[in-house]
């Protein structure tokens, strides 16, 4: 009783862990890291196929990564790609119809800002230099 368990395999595992291929394979099974999430995103895309168009902008799945972080798989309403909130960013739509990835949210914000600028600026024809004024 209370004797430390001698294990030959643990020694072996130690050496085996030096094998990078083994580690990569292990990682692939963990959806908690980026490589695993990329795999899941690809699976979602394959699984959904053409339906991805109907589901664009919707959240596919939420998962707790730890106590404070929630990971969200969703289809971006802009680029229609399967995204993950941690990898691609997420601007969540409270109505769950137009969730956007970070890049598209930024684009949309810029477009909105440009539109607002245009709307607030006095309507003016694009100033063109008069040709051959001299
Ligand atoms: Zn996007």
C-alpha cells in the first residue's frame, strides 16, 4: 500500500511526446484550440452545403470554453463564411439574423460612417476642375 506505481509506459509516453506528429494529432481532437475549431468550421461548411445561404448571419452553436469565455460558431452575414467568435471576431446581432465576423463588422461600420458623412454633408456635385479654364 502507498507504494508509488512504477509504470514503464509513462516513461515511454515521455519519449513519445517528443514526436511532433503525435502532438498535432492530439490537438486536432480538441475543439478548444484554433486548429480544432478550423476543422469544425470546415465540417459545418460541408455539412450545411447550400443551406449556408439560408442560415447566413445565424449562430450555429455556442460552447463554453471556460468560466468567462464563450465560443460561438456562426455564419457571417457578410462574407457567408463559417466563423468562430474567438478566431474571426463576432459582432452579435441581438435578433440573430445578421451576425458578422470582425472583418465584415469593421467594413460595415466604415460604410455606415461614410454614408453618415455623406448624408450630413451638403449635397454637392463632385467638384471637378473646369477643363481648359485658361
Ligand atoms: Zn464576414
